[in-house]
């Protein structure tokens, strides 16, 4: 279920909300059953629309709250 | 038990309360044994009745506190 | 042990205290080995005796601190 | 070891300290390997010697810090 | 390793530091693989050298940070 | 997936963000399935570009939030 | 990997950073797969270079953030 949606999101831009409040946007390259994520061209989204480029990152799954493909128009 | 209720809620609007205080409302599309959730047309419910549209999201189950189908009349 | 008491509480009103301080009261419909709970006609008990109706809810077990059948006279 | 002491405490008054600072006193009726506890005639011990009667409760084991049979003379 | 040291400490006075800052001293009577501890004649060590007698206690292992046999001369 | 990227990062400089806010930079020498990391010539990155040299360290995986190879130009 | 480095550190002085901010230095005598540690002649490193002698301690692994052999010259 979640796996199918994440599978379909590989190669696309996703938004990731982490515990502690960080929000990250980037190109999902892969994931595993723990929701460990591989994200390329990632950036942290700061307040007031600022971003902080992070490049390629591995996110440890236990930090993930929400993953979403960005909506058209957003 | 919980599985049965969640099964019956697939395709319907549910309210999800997360650790840390976030409340999300959206159309439940699926779930797994960890309570990982797939929710479409989701929105975060902010104070004073405001909402923040989130679109399709995957919620990692360990963040979930309460899931409820909205009551008629609410 | 706990299972037996919870079994006997199915169909009855229980009080549930959650991590973070929330208190919920409702009709216990079911539970599983993780203490995931299905509760109907539930309401959050707020300060000063106010309540906030929640309807049917699934509570993820790892949030539970204490479950109690309400005492007669309370 | 812990099991033996808890076994011997069944049917007796125990003090239970929980994460977050709550202290509960009551008659231990049972427990399992997760330290889930069944306690009857329980009461929360508040500051200044006040108590808040809780009746029969199930305590989810992961909240437990310390369990002790009260000492004679206390 | 840790097991061997804990084995050798059974019947002796140990210091136990818990998450959240509590420090407990008492006679270690037993332990298991989760570091659940059985401690007799235990006391909580408060600030300024004051102590609060706790008697026999079971400590749930996930609260333990450090266990040490007290050094001679301390 | 994450494993492949981490494999390719062995012998290279990575940035590691930990729960609690610490950021560490160093030469990744190895990792395991828990994301336990072995990092050489590591340093903690403090505010205002200051660093605190840590040398060789083992990082316990459950503290890891994000691992990234530093981007060229950063 | 981490195991190899920890193996090589047995009998040597290591620095251990714990969740919550404690830093401990001592002679590593052993460890297990949970990173439970046995440390002799240990001392807590306080602010301003002060130390608090702890003697022999068992550290429960889930509290560990970073373990490092001290560098020459530090």
C-alpha cells in the first residue's frame, strides 16, 4: 500500500516531514521497509520559503512522519 | 479488530491525530500492520478551523495516536 | 491477565490515559496484543469536566499508559 | 528474578513509579513479561499525601520505571 | 561481559543511574537480559546527600543508564 | 538502496546529522544494517563554522537522522 | 566494522557520549551487540575540565551516541 505509492514516487519530487519539525524536499531515489529513504537534489525547507540545499541524502526511516508527492499547483 | 474498522474506513474520510499534536483529515486509501497509512486529499487541521492542504501522503505508523472516521454531524 | 480484564471490559465504558496527558472515555469494542484499542462513543475528557466528543476511534497501543473500567459511583 | 518478586507480590499492595512522574499504589493482581500490570483498588499518589482513586487499572508495561512492595512501617 | 560484572555484583551494593536523572543505591539481588533489576534495601539519592528509602524494588531495564558497584573510599 | 549509497561513500567525507541537533563530518569507514557508523578524522560542526575535532568515532545508528556525502562546491 | 574498532579499543581509554549530554571517559573492558559497555576507571567529564570519578560501570547500550578512542595529543 504505502509501498506502492512510494514505488510510484521513485524518480519524482517528494516532500518529507521529519520528527522535530524539519521538512525536506527532493527526488526520491529509493526506500526500504524501514522507510529509510534515498533522496537526491534534496533541500531543507526553512521558514519564509527559504531553502538549504542538502544534495544527496540518506534519511533514517524512524525519523519520518509524513512523505508526500507534491501536488500540482503547489 | 482495529484492522476491521480500518478496513471499513478505506475510501472514507478519517481524522488522524499524530504525536506532537498534528491533526490530519483525509481519504484513507490503505494501511498496514504498523498503521502506516496512505491518505489522499489530506489536509492538516490548524487552529481556528484553518486547514493546510497536503494532498496524497504516507504517514509512518509510529507517529499515529488516534484514527477516527468522522461522525455524522461533525 | 491484562487480557482477561480487557476481555471482560469489551462492551463497557473504560477510561484510557495516554502519554502526553490525554484522557479518553468510551465504550471498548476490542483490543489486540499491542493494546491497540477500538473505542466507540468516545470523548476526550478536558479540564473542568468538559468533554470533546470523538466518536469511534482506533487508539495505537504504544500511546496507552493506563486503561481502567470506571468505578461505580465515579 | 524480577518475575519471582512480582509473583510473590500478587495479592499485595505495591508502589509503581511511571515515566513522567506518576506514582500509583494498589493491589497487584497480575503481570506479564512486558511488565503490563493489573492493579486493583489503585490510587494515584499526589503531592502532600493526597490521593486520587483509580479503581482497577491495567498499566502498559513500557511506562513502568520501578515497582516496589511497600515496606513495613512506611 | 556486562553479564559477568553484574553476576559478580549480586549480593553487593550498586549505584544505578536512571533516565530522567534519578540515582538509586541498593543491594543487587538479580537481573535479566533486559537489565531488569531486583534491588533490596534501595534508596534514592537526592541532592545534598539526602536519601529516600525505597526498600525492595524492581527496576524496568529500559530506564537504566549506568550501573556501578560503588568504589572503596566513596 | 541506502546500502548502495553508503557503500559508495566508504572512504569519503560524509555529513551526519544526529537527533538532538549535532552535525558531524568525517571519513566514513564502515556501517552496518542498524546504520551504526565508523567515521575517521571526524569533527563536530558547531555554529559560525567552528569545528570540534573528534578523531575516530563509532556512531550508534539509532541517533542518525540524515547522512549525506558533501556536495562539490559546498 | 564498529565491532572491529570496539574490539581493538578493549583495554584502552575511550570517550563515550550519552544521550542527554553526559560524557564519560574510561578503560573499555568489553561490549556486546547492543553496545552495552563495561568501562573501568571511568569518570564523567564535567564542564570546565572537572571530572567526577565513577569507577567501574556498565553502560546500557541504548544510551550511547558516540564512542571514540581519544586521539593522541588530546
